[in-house]
C-alpha cells in the first residue's frame, strides 16, 4: 500500500509551477478523434487520467508519440473502432467525452458508465438530450448491481447522420454535457445552438482547440454557444503537407488554487507561476476575505500569483456556496475547508454541485477539526491547531484537502488511497518538496 507521509509544520516558501488543466486535457484528448490531420498537444500533465485517455485512444487505433516533455503527437487517421474499453471507461468520469467525439467521427459510440471519484451521482441525461437532439439513437443496456438493483450498464449511440439546425436547451448547467454537446455538434450538418451552457475555462479551452483546428464556434464562456458544423477539422493544413499544428493545454486553475490554499494554511510565502489570474479571481477573493494576502504580479514576460500569510495569524471565518463558474468551484471546496478548520469562528459551507462532497469531514475530524455535516453542507468551527493522523483520500479533491491539513498539522500524517490524488495532480510530492514541505511517497505492507 502506497501512502503520502507528511511531517507538518513547515511553511511553503518559494516558486511553484502549474501544469496543464486536468479538466481540460481529458476533453482535448478525445477531441483529437474529430481531427482530419495529426496534432501536437503541449502542456499535457503527467497524471493518471491522462494515462487512461491515452490508453483508450491507442485501443481505438490512434498513434501517439511523445515529442518532448508534456508534448504528444496524436494521429487518429487509423481509428476504426467505436467502443471504449470497459475497464478504462469505468476508471474515470471523463470517459464520457469519448461518446461525443466518437459520435462525431464514426456516427456511433459505446462506453460503459463512467467512474472516477465517489462524490455522488453523475447523471448523463443532459448529455443524452444533446445526442438525441442531433439525431443519435440511444440504447442503455442494463445490469443488476451487487444490491440486486437494476442500473444502466453502458451507453450505446448510433446515427445515420448528425443534424444541427436546432436549439438545444440544457435543463441544468452541466460542464460535461456542454462539452459533449460541442464535440458532437462540431461536425453535424447545419448550425447547432446550445443554451444554458456551463462557462468554465476548460470549456473555452476545448472550443479554442477545435476552432484552432477549423471549427466554427461562437459564445464559448457564455451561456449560449453557437456551432456551425464543418466537414473537416484540419487547421488549414494542405493535404499531404508535413506541417503540423501545436496547441498547449490551458493552466490548471484547481491545481493553482490548491497551492494557493496550501501556502495560506502553512503561513507560507509562495509564488505560483504559469497561471491565468482571471480564472483564479473567486479563489483569490475568498482568501483575501479571510485574511490572506494575494497579489497578482507582472514581471517582464511572467505573470504569477503571490500568496503569503503572517506567521501565527488566525484566519477569519467565512461562508462558501459552490456554484458553476464564475462562482466558487466545487473542486476547491474541500481544500478551503481544510483551511477554515483553523479559522477564528464559525464557517458555513453550502455545496450546490455534488451531494456527497463531504466524506473528507470525518477524515479532518481525526486530525482534530470540529466540522459537522448537514444534508447539503457543513458547519466548521475553527480550532487552534490540527494534529497528525492516519487518514484516507476519499476522492481527488478530498485527498488534496488531506495534504493541506497534513502540511499544517503537528506531527506525522499518513494519507492512504493516494491513487485518487494522482489522478489529478502532476508530481505533487516533488512540487511540494521543492518549496519546503516534508512529504514523501512510501510503501507499507497491505493492511488487508
């Protein structure tokens, strides 16, 4: 059993560099299936979800070659298969992006129901709404789970052709459905209008990538996206040419936000490079509200975020309500909770996105936190300090919260189930060690 072991109490100091966005790259990689020419994707993070995406692409027939650190040449010319392998599909939530991309490429696709972190139900009804509106027929094979209950086993999509020329209104704001709607519509005939869209930076990044390769998309980053279908996505490259286009993945706002909170929690002094400050504004504003100093610095060609806190300073309590972008992101809620347990007073957290986001509360309680969960939130009563303990990473962002808590706690913290963390944070141990953390990855005898 591999664990992260942390000896807490050291402030983070120095410079840290942000990787490409997990939530973006897991859509960009499936999107390469829609291209009629090879492409180079840069700033690809070395994380488990990328490994899974690459495995799926190769299984489908794509040729993927590394061409430098974090850069890959991807050629999907030989792709003929339309079935996502079951094991990989169930290993991560974002496997459903292959459905939209395969539908656009092959006019058919099949994938087992996606897995990933255990943070509540992950309905795909809005994805299916978009697929069906574009002309796809949906078949949902069923199975019996271990409780003897019937549940959807997979999604099978088929169509003779994809036709836009209609307005598709999502019933709820959904990042995944918005991105799948874009993927399926970009090669559909006519003009597709998506309404009530999510506006996250990774949606804009997907649209920018597809436009870079020749798609006609307007309105990404707003609630209404207009997609004029095209026959080819070749980036304007002449057939037979050796030219190849290169696209970098946008920086990861959640990774940046996580290190911002870690700097604050440890009363550190951290410069966070490779960021887009606008994407971090709601996180910066919340940290400023509780007494952390956050500065945007422009230094020649470099723009970075400088985060520091006075030693011994108690943080002010605050309230959090998670909302779709540009509201406070659900993916930052557990990390900020790990900071608020050290605040002066009562903080209230209201979770509007995922109903099972608070499994980390019991783990923080093992470390001395005073946190009570409610039906859709948590009440945090600040304490003076945390102490080291053996805890679990219940999901990706809960695992990040455990790291932050361990960095601030007195004594030794061991974090199990670190596979969740490594799904979304590139080289997190190396990055933290480089700025002063006493953290290591160690192997222990299997406790079972």
